[in-house]
C-alpha cells in the first residue's frame, strides 16, 4: 500500500514513510521561488521547458557557482502553474536540442 502524500498549501510533497533524506530535501525546496522564476521568464516570451532552464541558467542571479533550481524543479513549477491556470500551452511546438517535439508555454 502506498502512503498518501502529505500536502499542505504550497508545501513540498513528502510521504510519511519516505526516508529522512527526502524530508530534508523537501524542506529545502523553494516552491514559491521556483514558480516566480517560471512566471518571470515566461512574462518575457513563450518558452519550452528546456529553453526556460537555459534562460534561467544564463541569468546572473546565482548563489555562488550554483543555481537555486534544477531543470526538474522548474519543470515541476511550470506544471504546477499549468494546473492552477497561470500558465498554458501556447498552441505551438518547438524542438528540443536533440530534435524532438516539445510544447511551448506562455502565461495565461
């Protein structure tokens, strides 16, 4: 049996029986900050997920030599914003660096 997720408003999702390391990792997630980054970059232009991370990576707002968010965290934040109706499929596709088709996202 899979334990239900513990979900508080804007809280990282961790199951009660997940290892302690998962709880520590979730505590370190800045969900609101990741969503704000996605909205900021999409306010400039519609982007695919890989383009969104490339813009973020090129941006100068870093902590030391590392970025605060991984590609996965920004992709998840974008999906959360789609679920809340703040971001939508722009209606057209782009290409990934390997030539695959990918959705382009925009602010609603």
